[in-house]
C-alpha cells in the first residue's frame, strides 16, 4: 500500500462493525486503502501458568471472516486488506498508528464490563497512537443542549485560544472539506472568571463579559485564517461561549458528523502521553464519532 491506509480494529462486536463501516466510508473519501485488523488475545498473554496449543493461523480467523461478510460488495473500488495479529490489543493497536493515516475503533469491544462507556483498547489507542484516532460510539447516547442552527452536515472542533493546536484545526478543516460540511468552531471561555485573593480577602473583578466574548471570538477568527485560505469552500463558524469546553462540545455533538479534539502535548515535567480532561469527557459522552488528534510536533 503506497498510500497510508485507514485502519479499523475489529473483534466481532457490534461496536467494531460500526467502526468498520465508518472506516470504509473514510477510506473512500480519502481514496485510501482500508485495513481491517483483528488483534487476537490468548490466555498465554495474561496467564503465564496456562499452557495453550497456540493461536490459529492467519487464514483461520472467524472475526476477519465476519468482517469480510459484513462489508460484502460494498468494498468495490476500495482496496481492502484483512490482517490478524497476536498480542494484547491495548499495546498493539496504538502501534498500528505508525503506518496509518487514521485509526478507527468502536467505543467498546467484546471484553470488559458492560457498564463501561469506553473500552481500555479505545482509550489506549486515543492516548498513544501516532495518527488521528476516531472512536465511534454506540447509538442512542443522549446529550443535552440547544441544537446547532443551520441545515446540512456539520463537523465540530474545539479550539483553545490560549494554546491552539494547528494539527487539530487542520484535521477538522480537511474532514469538513471531504464531507462537504460546515465547521462549527467552539471556543470556550470561563465565566465568571477565576479570582485570586490572599487569605481573608475578597477579590472583586470588574470584567465585561461582552468584551471577553468578543476577544475570544477575535482570537479564534485569527487562528482560522490560514486554514480558511487552504479550504475556501469550508464555511467555518466560530462560536465563543461561556462555560465548560467539554460540556459545550458534547452538546454540539448531537446530529454532528464528527467532533474533533486534541490530545495534550508532552511537557518536560510530565513526559508521558496524556489524554486531557476535556478530551476524555468528550470520548465518554459525545453522541457523534470523536476524532482525537495527536499534537503538532514542537517547533525546533
């Protein structure tokens, strides 16, 4: 495959089949190959004292057979590869991102507890993969808030005006262009603003909310400029709103094609990969598929 593939993780669950459908559509839009991967986990990986005969051969995988049957004739015109790997899904799936342009998973797999909103493999991939990761939630998630105005498909992206990530905006604009969708850009600002005071002192700040909102919107508009130039056909609508960014993004996910969020950058005193509280909350509660974008490389 000369073009990096869209990789879909399958395990036989309904969640993974929904992810496979989403991945096939994404591959077609990108004119990219699709790779369906089943990571087979066996007792030998988790129970060293259990002796097993060994995993079945790559040609004998009922999960991949199910994926072939599920896609059927819909793969015409798209190059599709089916691959089986042996190991721990939470460790191997993020590694697939090194060769993929997109990694797609269901919100939960066959294992784990039924009450979990997000499976461990999906969480690990969203946190650790080198490529963007899309998590497709189960249908029926209820979100509260006003429906977004305007007809037609819509992609949602969150932008932090204090430290925007160009990779997140670039992905969101590209995805909106591929889908012929408008882009809803949400820039949240805290209100009322936080106050700091010495013990036994009360701090009163005279801050004009309209001014804060106007400045937040202006900053967001400035960050959108270069991406609008590259995607002139995408209608980008910045929205400055008070409150919690996660809650605003979850509310906007209703009837959206996709919600795009970023992952925390590594820091000197916190070198491990981190998800971020906003991203994790969106993964847990958004009604639409969620794309988690790794941070842009640091400037040299």
